C-alpha cells in the first residue's frame, strides 16, 4: 500500500471540531443508559434527578453549550495507521486543535502548570494527553474523552497479589466506588484495567471508558465479571448524585492484559454521568 500524506493542519481542524462537539452533545449510548437507569430506578427522588440530568443534556445540545462546566483535561486515544505520513508535527497539531476548540467553544480551561508550587493556569487547556497506538492502514482514528477532575480524583490503582485473584479484584473495584460516594457525580461508568504493569492497567481503565456504554466485553468470562461487579456496585445504595437510589453505576467496563507471575495490578477509572466521548477518522 502506498503512503498517504495527511497535513498537520487537517488534524488540527478535525480536533477543534471534535472537542467542541464532544462537550456539547451527550453521546446516544450514554443517553440510552441514563434513560434505562431512570426506568429501573426504585427511588422516586433519584428518578427525578435522572430526569433532570437528561433535561440538562437536552438544553446543552439545544443552546450549544457545555453539558458540564468542567470540560476536563483533553485526553485522546489515537490509532495511527502505519501507512500514514503526517506533514508536520503531530503533537503540535493536536495541541493547536485543543487550543482553538476550547477557545472557540467557550470551554473551561483547566490545565495548570507548576504542579509542585503556586499553580498557574495555562489558559488554553494544552498539552493534549495522547495515547497513541500504531495499527495497520492509512487512516488516523482519534477518540476524544475529556476527563473532569471530580471523577478522576476518585480513581485508584492497586497492586494486588496474585493470591487475591478474581475476588480481590472485585472487592478493590467495589471498595473504590464506595469510598468515592457521591463525589464523582453518579450514576457513574466504572472503567477497569487488570494486568500488565501499574501504568498499563491505568491506561486500560481509561481506554475502557471509550467503549459503548453497557456493551459487554467480547470475552465471555470478562463480560460475566462486569455484570457481577455492576450488581455489587448497585447494591451500595449511593444512587444518582448520592441520594440513595438503586442505580449507582450505568456500566462496568473491564480490559485485561497478560501480567507478571508475581503481580496483579488493578486500576479503576471512574467517569461521571456526563460521559463525553466522540470519535473521528481522518
């Protein structure tokens, strides 16, 4: 296959549009999951709250404004075709798209410098956080998953021992959600990465949040585990916005990776009900 040239400016233009639309329009899979949760919710108060969440999404779309005031750090998962040649600098193109998108979309800029001292807001929400995977083909697939601070702060990584096994992983996930309580704005989506190394598990957990909400894992055993953990989480009684309902989580998504014989890393990346994600292919 011949090499396909893609200009950096084309990437920047696509990213600008991507970040705006992702922050304005709640994805249909998330909306469907929220509607389903409202139907199943036993608490009248939490049913009303879920209705308010859906109305908020409708207003955001109609008025073309952010679903949530926390428009997050700019996190991207990129599948880069090995037959693509980028004319220009990829990271600079991503940053330019983010900078323009957050400015022109009137999105809150949350990225700060000098993390060990007196923080200073960068004013443009750059640099983009890019997880890049080389794949076959001549296209670039870019998935944007803005991550707000409230849910991110409730996430956790644990280095379990192999003897803790499946039950230990389940307990770690459920305990993480229980400790989070109402802080991540439930109903939540729980992303889980198991295996690999510490950093691999964390990336897997975040990547799992890009999956269609509630779509089971392709692996039968992992899908059964997701269902089991979701049932346990929804027994906690946290409910929508922490008001004690039966629908604390909309879904549990698990990704796994082969692991060292002495290790069992587990990462839990919690996402709030405003689970914004959008994909483009260039």
